[in-house]
């Protein structure tokens, strides 16, 4: 059963119960009020009957009991028997003095007998309402002692009219309730379908996304719960698409990694096998042998370097690292000492300036990171004496930034996001010529991740590249500030 149908049925049932309960309560309350008025009026008529009887009996009592009772009843009958009321009088020994014929014709004798039998000296008044032959009647009886006997003064009051009015009201209310439920049911049905329309829209959208239309999103901008559901649905869809794209990228990277690794192995192995075969099958001169030995050695060293970098890349996450506080000035001194001769030999204008601070990390990994970044900058330079490299460190709020700037060839914008992939090279022929294998930036990214850092690359073709590395830095600690001062 659809949610709209469930909502329609539940609201219809609830509406029915509410109106039925309210209607029954209202009709019952009105009827009870009307019935109480009729009972009150019946009791007043009975009291009036008793009062008139006492007055008439006292005035004729001197002529004897039977005469006084008969005379009194005849004189007050016209005043008592009105508004569909009838009086009856019977002695305690069962002798009827008035109204026997009416009671027997109407079939009330048994009810009157039961009512009179229930009365006693302590309880000298009573009434009851009975349904007899399809009509409703109220019987009132009072005990009266006269002379030597006891008599029962009773009245019969017909209440069929008010019960008939109640039945008519109930019948009308049933018709009104049916009409109301029909009209309300139509409104509820339309409203239920209107309310659940966004849910049905989300259901259709989910089906289309499941069929492959990943770009579709809900356009529900309402501020209610369904609108919030739609926004969360869109977030979920975005996250799923993002995860799928990430998995696809990872799969492609693994495929590219395998292909690139196979190619990187193939090139030096082909050279090694070719020159080894020449040495084994051909008679070469000393110069040719020396050249063959040199190529075998250099390509073997290249394979060795490649294997070391691969092992370092794979095992870096698995080996536990013991971070310590490292002075940026010690990193600056190490880099200057190591790279100054290289830059001088290649005619590169280089400058290293790291602001005094302390970084928490592994010094060997950080040096490896900086050497790789600077080595890549050196490989990108092709402007002769106008080539320059700048490495500058700055203290920022909560971070330490190391910026490496060069005026080299630059990186195409569509390839910046891929340069940290293993074996990915922007200029493959030039990188292999300079001894690169495309693993250096992958190592750099891994080292930065291990230090909870962030890498940002900005580059323009023909103008150069700016690489920024941000490391977290603790500030406000007196002990840390003292350590910086000591270092």
C-alpha cells in the first residue's frame, strides 16, 4: 500500500472517530439534559398530585374514607391529567381506586406492580422509565397513609416524543456524518497526494540515479522536513558520485601505475639485455666494451634507484615514525651546504631562507621532501643564466609555510592534479633523460600526508611554478618558544 493511501486511510479513520465521538457525546448530552427536564417535570407533577390529593382529602375526610378518596380524585383529575399524563391510585391490598382501565389497556399493570412493591415506609417515593410496546413512559409512585389504609398515588407520563426526537437527530447526524466524511475524504485524498508528491518525486529520482543518471538532483527548496530530506538526498548523491569518481580514479591510477612500472622496467632491461648480448655474442673493441659496461652499469643503477623509491613509497605508511622537534634553521643549513655546489655548477641563482621556527616531524623525511621538490625545480629550468630557485619559510598563524619558486617551464593546468601520481611525468622523454622515474612527487605527497601537511601547486607554462607546503605549528607554548630561541 502506498504511503499516500495509508495517510488517506489513517486520516479518514481519525476524522470518522473524532466526528462520531463528538456527535454521540453532543447528542447524548442534549438528550440527557432534555430527559432530566422531563423527569424533573414528572416529579413536580407527582408532587402537585400529592398536594391536591391531601387538600381535597382533608376537606372531605369527615364523610368517610372511600367517599373522600373518590370525591378528591374526581375533583383533581382535570388538573392532574394534562400534557399526556395520567394518574392512577391503588390500595396496598391491590384494590384499584383510579386508572385501572387505562393501565391495563396500555399494558402497564406489571410495571406499576413492580414499582409499588419496591416502596416501603422508609422509601415512600420512586419512579422508573420503561419502554413498552414501542413507546417510552415514566412512572412515579408515592405512598400515602389515609385513615386506616395505605394507598399509592401514581402518575404515568409519556416520553415517546423526546426519544423519537433523539432517533431523528441520530438519523440526521448519520446522514450529515456520511456527507462530511465523503467531502472530507475527497479533500484528504487530494491533500495526501499533494503532501506525498515530493516523496514520490524523490523515489523516481532515486530510481533514475540507480539506472545511471548520476547528474540528476532534487530541486525541492522547501524549508520543511521533506525539503530537508531532499537536501540530504542531494548531499548523499553528491557523496556517492564523489566516491565513485574517486574509486574510478584510483582504479585508473593503479592501471597507469602498472603500465608505467612495466614500461620503466622495460627500458633499462632492454638496454641491459641488449648490451649484455653484444658482449656475449660479438667481438668488440675496448672502447665499445667500455661503453657497453657503462650503459649496463647506469641502467642497473637506475633500476636500483627505482626499486629503492618503490620500497620507500610502499613501506612509508607501515613503519612507525618517531617525530621530534626540528629546527628550520638546521634544515636550511643542510640544504644550503648540499645544493650550493650543484646550483653553482649549473649556473642557477638559488636562495634558501627559512624563518626561525620549530616543526614536529622526521628530519630525514623532511629533507627528502625538500630535496625532491628542489630537484624537480632544477630539472624544470631551461633559461640558462636567468634561471633561479627560491625556497622561503614563513611562520603563519598555526602553520609553517615553505614556498619553492622557480622560473622554469611550468606545468600545464590540466596536469597539475596528477603530478603526485606514481610514475606520472609531465615531459616523459626529458624526465627519463635526466634520470627521473616519476616517483618523486608521489613520495613528497606521502611525506606531507604523514606530517599532516598540505600541498598547493600553482604553475603557468613558460613562467614557472610555485609550490607551497603547509605544516601544522604549535603556538603559544612557552616551552616551545624557549626551544625556538635555543635553537
